[in-house]
């Protein structure tokens, strides 16, 4: 136990005095410390007095010890803190911070001017979250006592997503440290020295050229308004906040959505997310507001009359859809389920296909996710990964196969960086856009994945395992690969994690997945993670909807819940349910406008099996309804009993069979025709996110992702 300001406080081994005080609700001012960063001791504002310790040590770097007696708020300490803060404020616009009329001014003199240059709190995009103001208020600083030394740095607005005004930077170092120590990128650093010290890139190049991933971690840890998100910096104090799960990729990051004026205004990674642990990526951090506030949102139900789509009310739209679907036999109807709908919606769609439409075919509308989940179900009895993302944190080796993680699952790079720092070996098969290839120990950039994995299997597979003879026969046609020996040695007897991504699609994906699963069986301590591209593919699969995404060309009626552009030419009747307008609208006979991620309730499942709640923070546009409500109304229109959320709860997941049997590489049957993955990797309900978010287009074009 430790005593802080007369209060006895428990602590854990390894905690600092600052961490113990914070958990006990005792405030110690600091500007350089952050819960996700190791101690730094730069600002010196957290100085405390400790009995029998000489001087005033910083609380952020002082380990807590039994029987320690700490004082945090003596007059001597507060006086010293004020002196330090005044020096910090002497190089920061400070007139508003020390002004006695600040609250009255902000209440009645709200400034809507989108000025880039910050000269006071009322013009600062960070005034609602500014930690510098909080410290000044706590210390009751009402006068600086020094002339303002304004640096007059030029504003930096040339890069996408966020802007930089280093005239209000206090050199706390948080942004530099989170980029290097947490994200493992190191795109920025302290440049120059002494009075001219400034945060920037090497040689002053752009962040695009400097390898920035635009994850927004630097923006999130900045205690002032030096860094601000371009698209969301002027909405002011949010009227509503909600914790939800991001569904723009399969990781399922926990984020906090902020809303105002019935619209989503910001999205910030949640500090205790089970899969992202307070980190985010370019999609979840910066793309949600511009995507869902897009002018291309569908607002009203539409029905085709005399060749043209016209707005109608919901009753008429539901009636027309039900009438059209009733004209066809169950075998002539296909339902394509978007991988971004909630678990509850997926369950309702499954019941619609089986119970109401009498066995209509239902498929997950995602090429790689469908194939990967179907393959894993055939091999293990349970569709999905064989481990959790947390396995990366314990792994001695990580095998990445056909995954461009920095593009498709950027937040996973944080775990890979941590694993590398622990000494784990990173083995990468396939191309990478990561400008920091120092992360990788064994890199095979132009890999024939199956050849490499087959060569590895020849060295790892044991004759003691069931199915060895059949597997051995299927490996005879492979000549092996020169790097297979190094890979097998790195995996043998180690705790390892294998990550497989969409890059395997043009290279016999079924055989590649089988080889990967055989490696899991051969090494025993290895977990396999399917890097599902779409947001809720795992949850939809758990609802009983999984296949190989082979849309029948003879389907006569289609019910589609995403803006899929390619449809069978022979379809006679098409019902589209989506949040965004698309080319498919031109082919649809009935259009249902649905809500999106910031507007809907329910649950989703991450690619490693975590079920999380989705909570709304804004209203949808026009007459748009939640997907579950639309499906429920359609079921009633088709003569069934109207469904509700309580009837759409997921049951227990299937039990996975033990990984003990080896399978020959051809066990999953004929391979799909080779088709490269789409240029843009990120879609929501079939809509290319880059088409709706201009800054993402700039970023992807610069990286060579899209032409």
C-alpha cells in the first residue's frame, strides 16, 4: 500500500506513483504522460514530495513502493508547477487560458470561423478536450508574466486527414513516442535542437512521403490543438456519445462515436477495446463521418413504375417487394447478405430464406471471406479462426500469408510491432506496402504461397498424425522452396500464429488454406487467424450463412443487402436494401434505404470471435430504417409473423473439432477461377469507401493502391 495525500492507496507491482494516484482518483497534473505510453518525464508538472526522498521526483517515472508517503499538492509544489507552466505558456497562445472572462466569452461569442491560425481558445479545435487548459485551471494560473514568444510556423495542410499547427505545440513528445513506440512507424521525430526544436518529418518532407499510416494516434494523444482531424475539427462539443464496434474491416475495433445535430461527427478509438486496445486506423478514425454524411445516402423507399424509380411510403414498398418475391419458386430466389449487417439482421435473413421463402438460397456477399470461412468449416467443423488476436502477443513467431496488413487491417501492425519488440520472428509471404520493412525477419515478396507452404509442410508434417499418407501423396508434385527450411525452423516447437489474407485468392486458395491448416496440426502450438476483410463476416457465418459466394446465373429473383455492382443478367426481379446509391439502383425494382453503422443497434462479431454491441449516435437520413426492421416488415408482408430483436438472438457457436488430422491439399474440391482482389480493399455494404472519402482516395493513389 502507498499513502497519497493522507489516503491509503493500493498499487500493482511495476506501477508508478502517477498510475496509482490516477486509479485512486487523485489528480496529479501532467502533460507528457499517457496511459498507453511508457514514462517520459518531460513536462515536470507531476513533481511530488516523497518522505525520505531527496528533492521533488516526477510521479510519472517514480515506481510506487510499499509504505511510501507522497504529497502532491503542497504550496511549494504548486508554486513550482505554476512557474513551469508559465514557461510553457510563454510559447503558446495564452490570452484566453488566463482570461477571467473565458467562460462568458465562449458561451456568448461562439466563433464559427474556420480559421487555421489559432490565436486563442475560441479559435482552437481542441478547446473542449484541451489538457493544457485543465492544468492551468487546476493550478489557478491567471497571469503568465512573460512576453509571448510566438514561433509563427506555417500551417501544415498539404497532407490528407489531419492538419498541424505547431505554434500551439508544447513539445510534450506524445505524438513522436506513440508513432515510434506503439505504432512502430516512426514517421515523425523531434527536429533541430534548443529553442528551435520542432516536431516534424525527416528533411521536412510530407507525411505521405515519410511513411505515415494516417492512423490518427498522434492526433488522439495530443494534449493541445496542434494536431486536429480535418473533417471533424469544427463540430464543437458533442451532444451524444456512444461506444460501438467499427465494421469497416474484420478486426472489430471498439470506438467512441460522437454525434451532433443528429449526425455522426467524430470517431475515436476506445481506450479499452478488446481487439484494438485504444488504437485505430485510417478507416475507423477518419472515414466514418464523411462516409455516413455522404450526399449519396438513400433516403426514401423507391419502386419502379413505368420504367422509373419513384419515391413511395414504406407500406407500398414492402408490398411491392413481397408481391414480386411471391411470384417465384424458392429455388429461383437468391439472397445476398452484406458482411456489414448486424448479427440480428443476419439471423432474420436466415429465417426469411428458410422459413418464409421455403428454402431460398442465401449467401454471404464477400469473395475471400466466404471461401475462407467455408474452408475452415470443412476442415475443423467450425467456420472461423482457431485462435484470438491476443495470441500474437504471446507468439514466438508470426507467419503472415498473402496479407497486406498495413492496407487491410492496419491496427494489427501494433500487435506485430509489439511481438517484434519481444523478439518474435515475423515471417512474411507476399508483397507488402509497408515502408518500414524492418519489421520483417523473413520476407518472400513474390511468393507462390502454396509452393512455400508445401515445402514447409514436407519438413513439419509427422507420420504419426492421422492422414499423413494422403497428405504426403498430395505434396509429391511440389519441388519445394529454398526459404521453406528457414520458415519450418522458425515454426518448429514454437508458439506461433499464422495470419492468412485475401492475397491468396489468385493462387489456388483452397489448397493454400488446407496447407495452412495442416501446418497448424503439425506444429500444435500454432493458432490460425483468417484476416476477414469485411466487418461482420464471422457473425453472419455464425448465424448459419456461409458458402463460397457463387451467385447463380439462373437466379430469377434477388434480394440484395449491399450495393453489389455485378449481378446475373438474367435476374427478373431485384430488391436492393442499402444505405448508399450505386449502379445497382438502376437495375433494382424495389429499393429499401437502410441505416448505417452510426445509426443502428445490434451486435457484431470480430474475426476472432468477440461479440460487441453496436450503438447508435445519430439518426438516419430521410425515411431510412434499420436493416432488422426492414426484414421484419418484409417477413410480415410475405405472410409470416413479424420478427423482433429478441427472436433474432444468436445461438451457441458450433464446437470446433480438435486440430489433429492432416488433409491432402485437394480435399476441398475444385478451385475457383483465379481472380485478383479488387484494387480498393475497403468496402461498406458494397460501396467503395474511397469513392466517398476524398482524403482516402488521395492516400490510396499516393500509395499506388488505386490508379
